[in-house]
C-alpha cells in the first residue's frame, strides 16, 4: 500500500489563516533571486516545515520559508527555497507547493532559477526570460494516478504566458536591462553536463540549461495557473568557456547581480498590479 498523499487543500487552508492578504501572484525564488526578500514588506511568514506536504529543503542553501507581503506595493506570496528532484524527492513533492498555491487561489506564478548559458551571445550575469522549455529530466510530474477534476493530458503549446512575458520584459526595461529570451532545457542533475551533452542540447534548440522549474511549470499549467519564468545565467554551460564548472561560480555570479535580479522582480510585481 502506498502512503496517502498529502492534500494541497490542507496546506492552502493553513496559508489562508496566516494573513488576510490574498495575493494572486506567487514568486518562487531560485539561486540569484533571494535578495528580493530585502524589498519585501512582510505581512506573515511560515517555515515549510509547518505546512503539511511542503518539501524539506536545504541542499540549495536556502531554508524553505514562505512569505506573504507587499512587493513594490503589490500583494505577493514569495517562496524562498524549493525542493529539487536531484535531492531525491519524488516529483509529487517537488511540485506539491504549486498545487497548494493553486488551491489557495494564486492565479499567476513567476518562477526563477539559475542556469548555464548555451546560447553563444549570453554572458554570465545575463537574465533570460523563458519562452519555452525542453523536459529532459527523464520524468514527467503528471505521471501517476490522474488528479480528479484536472486535465490528464496537459497542453503546453504556450506554457509561458504571453501577457506575463510582456510584463517581465517591461520589468527588465524599467531597470535598464534587456532580458534575453530563450528555451530552457531541464536536466535532473546534480552533476553538471558534459560538453557533448551541451553540444547536443544546443542542436535541440536550448539556450540555457538548469535543474528545476520545468516540473513546476507543468503542474502549474495542469492547475490552470499562468506561468512566467526567468533564469539568471550564472555560468557558461560545460565546454563553452574552456574552464571547469563549479557551484562556487554559480554563487559568485548570483551574488554579483542580486540587486538587479531583485529590481526586476519588484518591477514585475508593480507592473502586475497595474495590469490587473
Ligand atoms: N547546468 C545545469 N544547471 C545549472 C547550471 C549548469 O551549467 N548553472 C546553474 N544551474
């Protein structure tokens, strides 16, 4: 007998008790984007450990903490820390928070991550807005029993919402930066890729490679959430720079551009409210 799965509605009910604010926008922070917390006017916060079904996090270096507050004057929910598939969590756990957000009433989801750049015109420290993705994680988060009331076969023709994408680009322009655009390819990790893999991925049409985001996007689309996503290009992908890849480089670049990353997210939140 498999264990009964936690119910996202239970976690959502806990979240509703936290604060009377009812944001419709949620932002998931990946490496490089946590500095935005210094811009957040926090109304309530809770550790993932107190939210039934939420994943234990830690490997990424950011304890799982969920905030409700105002960013640039806009009510938002911010998730600091995510469960990665490479940590060994099942996909149901990696994507549980997204189901809880949908049950809570979140309508729009902004996902952020760190990624390696394949596109030859990208530089470490650039930001890339996702226009599409390629799932090479070897699993699909919707595999398993169908979820009653939700589509079994989810359309991903326009996984990243055009309206939210325009806002994200405008948010970049408002802080004087032109976001790159491209296709994000997801691998399971945690090893980085080989140069041969990177050459193959470039032929597939990938512009950046990373180890997250895609499962959350797929589940969010099943739940009917609109999704936007942005990568911080923290390094050139394997074989593209002539030097070895390291997590230290990822963290160094993320640190260098953290203020810009925070401004992009803050501007996005402001523009989001103006367009409701
Ligand atoms: N590959 C995979 N994931 C990553 C990378 C990379 O080069 N950089 C940051 N996350």
